[in-house]
C-alpha cells in the first residue's frame, strides 16, 4: 500500500471515531434518535468500505466499493 492510501485509511477511521463520539454527546430523545442512528452508521461506514476496497478482486470491484464510500459520505453530510 502506498503512503496516500495508508493516510486515507487512517483519516477515515479517525473520522468515524470522531463522529461516534459526537453522536454520543447528542441528547437521547425522539428528535435526535433517527439522525443519531443514521449518522452513527453512515460515517464509520466510509472507512470500513474504503478498507474493504483495498481487498477488491478486480478494478470493477474496487470502483464499486469506492462508489459506496462516496454514497456513505454524502449520506453523512446530509445527516
């Protein structure tokens, strides 16, 4: 793996952790329940899907997994 890939793996992992810590600070009530759950799933998923992309079996598989990272990042921005 090259240095840029390793750096992005670390950044996406740390981002997921920071989001989970942030979500944990939000009040636990009806208003925040859905956004907390959605953001708590989509943000860490960026890093896990990027990690999975590193083991892709083909270029097409890699591109598909990177596309999932992109979708999860857009969802995180929404929430």
